[in-house]
C-alpha cells in the first residue's frame, strides 16, 4: 500500500496575506525598525530559498534569524562557523555501533527546519562547501547515502564584511545558492532608542511564542507558488537577468538560477500583498536583493567604485516594462 503525505490546506490569497502579516508582526516585536528586512526574510522563506545577511557585528543579524525561527514554532539549530569547523560538524557523520555491529548515521545540526549559519565566512572554504548540496537539493549525502532534511527548510547565514579580519569570501557557486542577500544596517535614532528600552526582548527571543506551525508555513508556500504569472512578465524577468550579463562593467551576470529566484520571490510578494497575479512592480522591488550578489564586476568597474546594486538598477532601467497583462 502506498502511503501519501497529507496535503496542506489550500488557502485563499487573503489568508496568505494575513499569514504573512502575522509572521512579520511577530518578528518585528524583537527586530525593531527593520520591517523591510523582516519582509524580505519572510519572502525568502515562503519562496523556499535561503537568506544571506551581511553586515558589521552588532546590527541584529543573529537576532533576526532567531526571532524568525521562534515565530514559526519549528525546529531550528545554530552553527557557529569558526576556522576549525569541519564539514562533518555541519552535516553529520557515520559511526560504527558496537552493540548492533552496524554503521549508523548521526545527523548534524543542518537537520532542522531553520538553520542559522552564524558568521559563515569565518569557516574554511571546505566547510562552507558542506552546505552546497543541502541548500540546493535539501538532502545530505554521507558515505554515498542520501539523507533528506525536513521541509520547509531555510538556511539563514550571517557574514561579516569580507574586508574584516579572519574572513574567507564565499565562492560564487555558494553565493548563487542564496535566494537573497540583505543588509540590516544601523537603526535610525528612534529605532535605536526602542532597542534600548526593550533591551530584554533580545534576551527573551527564545520565549517568543510561535504564531504558526510547520503545516501553516507549508500552506503559505503552496499558495504563494500558485500566484499567476503572465507570459509578458516571464519575459520581463528574463530580460532583466540578460541585461545584467550584457552591461560592459560586468564580468559575471545573473545566472538562470537567479531568474528563477526572482520569479519565485516576486510571486511571494504578490501573494503577501493579497494579489492573485504578479506585476512588474513586484519584480522591480526584489531585483536588487535577489540578483546583486550573483553579479561580479570587472576590474575597471571596481576601480571606479562601481557596485553590483548599480548594475541591477541599470539593468532594470534598461528593460522595457510590460504595458498590458496577458
């Protein structure tokens, strides 16, 4: 007899928008003054992608990940990346059981719904690469045996700027695995005052009550994926990605994986705003956080102070916006 997994309940787009708002408000109880960053993190979750948070120490990167995990009521784990961390410390290892006389797999901390990879660029490239397969295929292969991780599955990685001491730049292949890269930045004056007044909140983030379970999140993911995309909008996404590859300052443009990531994220944004369909504005709003980290500039552009964000902005500006829905 074939056993089928229970199907998540089908939600209306209004329920999807309400669920998104509930999660956002919960996380914002801890992460003050960063509603836009919180919305991008939730968009990443519901698009079944992974999030890279890059900023200087002390701006709330770890707090954002912990508040997100607590709000979901899902199993989560934290991996502190250090120069001596080994790949098996991330994925797990096969050991010989003396009692059963068999080899058994002991899962690593990557087997959780939400994985916080803290200061990922402090680890060696070999250990960073341990995340490549699981981020793309949602499974870990040890000694030739695949082990699936639970779903939904989200890696929230934090990293310090690459010019700080003790960091190893993430390779292009791993950067491409992250659906988005965001930066929290310093809070404004009013938000920082609120942080000081509510300083105990950061300590109590683990006691933040969950506002929904894994099944609810799965239902949101399925509903967002059903957001209608017109043929002209498909073409618009591809044209933007292609434009990043054609600009003269670019050494490496956005990959087809980047086009797919932009589409998935834009579908979530549309559903979060209570719409059944995708618009070009959804695509434009997410182009920078989804595409910028996938772009490499040539040496001349870097010498002139060019940025990947400017390349994405130029690509969006050069791409005609569809005028009519299909």
